[in-house]
């Protein structure tokens, strides 16, 4: 596939409600929409870097720089065969996984459009719909949290994840568990604890949680091994797993029993599939994480989560949980059984709503 041109669009979209985690609170979500022109076709990618380096070190600004000055120049005018070929061409860029993954997504979309095959088929996905849950941000109080969770359960979500941070952990989680004794429940700390403070979470071990996500430092594997030894509940790693190599190390040192897979965090869908394959061989459950994606990234997550090893519900909620207006013509809705349909069309299977893209774009740059 000859790469004729690439455009970057800096998007800022209002969220339907503020999203607060241990690293900050957002009322809007920034990202980069990447469009790639190749031999008369257009591929879409979403780079999930945010405005601030709260989740990881990358931001829209760093990703724009890496894409513009390194990744795009390595591709323009070149004949890129597939995702593996793309990864070889950008191998000399160290790190910057979110930047690399955004462009890889557009390569997959082009590949699917050329071959008239869905991304699900290209990746080896098997399901037509995937089980999903909802990630609930920190709320004003445990009472407000219980009300919010109740609304999501009434909408049909059967798996709830709540964000925690020091001082807003055991009481919040206990309140939700008491109000909803049988709901599938898990918590996410986004690296807010240290080995010194993590034992304050000990009471969570009696709340029948599916997992405790990323309690310690975003670059740590080994200290999570001590935490997993102290808890009956499975530790799940998100931030710390940036490659299949890290996943293998984490499993070999018993740093976790479950892995959250996000294509963005690991440099692309191809590495995400590699982690899935590794975990499946070892019978380690995985699930698909989310980064508040637009319809473009959401379509990609649904295709990934259709692979057989994704045995736990993903953080892939309906479009309406995030955005009143999205940039794709397609909107994703929740089925009554807490699933979302995987797109069937070629590539990602979504189409941009150009008026919405224009409305949310702060800046565009095209490279030929
Ligand atoms: O840690 O899983 C996370 C959103 C932004 C950054 C990090 C995370 C999240 C979420 C939201 O939990 C998941 C979603 O997209 O619904
Ligand atoms: Mg997480």
C-alpha cells in the first residue's frame, strides 16, 4: 500500500459528564485523529494520547511531534505491506507507544478496506458481540457514586469498574458492594499507591472483586509481585504492561493474574494480539481496556475484544456514555445482555461524520 499522504487532526470533544481518576479530572477529551490516503482509499486511526501526561508520559503534543518528525517521514511515498512492515519501519523510535499505535490502526483500516475484510477477521476475532462494562470515575461522595452506578446498572451494564485513590477507596467500594451485592465489580487505582500505602486496601479483599487494577507505580512490575502475594483478589496490570515482553515478565514473576490490554499502550493492535496470544497459551484472562475513545478507537477495541482470550468484560461502553455527538456516523449501543456488536464492514467498519470532525478539530496538518 503506497502511503500518499497523512493528516493529523487535533480533536477536543466534550464528555457527557466529567471523568475523574486518581491522576485528574477532565470535562473534555483530547486525541489525534489520523487519516491516511493510500491508492484512492482512506484509513482512519485514533491516537489516544490526552492533553496531559497523567496516564502516561505521552500527550497530544509529544505524539504530534513523534508522528510529524519521525513516523510520517518514514512512511510517505513508501509501500507499506502490513502492520508488521509498519512496525519494522518505526522500530528506531523508542517508546511513544500511543503515537505508534495510532498510525498502526490506520494501516489496519486500509488493509481491511483493500481486502474488503473486517478488522475482526484480520485479527482473528471470533465473536460477533462482546461483553462490556462501564468505568465510573471518582464521584463527590459514596452516595453519589452508588446513584451513578445504579443508573448504569439500570441501563444494562452488568460489570462495573470504579476508580479509587487514597482516602477514596474502601468506603466507596464497600458502599457499591452493599448496594449491589451481586454485580461484577472491580477497582482501578491508576498507580495511586506505593508499597507503603497499599495495605490500606486490604479490606477490598473481602468484597468479592473481580480484580484490583494497577495499584502501584506505572513502570513497576516487581513490587506488584509483593502486592499479589498479600491479596486473594487478582491484581490486574494496565500501565505497567507496555509490550508482550513485559507481559511475560509480569506473569513469570507473579506480578498479576489478569492483564488489561490496550492497543494504544503497547504500540498497536499487532502487539496487543501478541499479548493476547501469550496470555491465552498460559490461560491468563485478559480484557480490553479503554481510553474514552471516539467511534474510531471504539470500533478498533470491539474488533480486538472479539478474540477468544478476552474472557472478561471490556471497558468499551456505548457511545452515549461518553459523547452526545461522536465523529463517526455509527454510534455504538448497549444490547440488553450487556454486549456491544462488533462492526462488520471493511476495516474498522466506521465512517467519519465530516461535519462533527470539523466542529471538534482545533488544528490540522497534512503531510504529502
Ligand atoms: O486506566 O483504564 C484506565 C480512561 C482514560 C485513561 C485510563 C483509563 C481510563 C478508563 C476509562 O478507565 C475506560 C473507558 O474508555 O471507558
Ligand atoms: Mg486502568
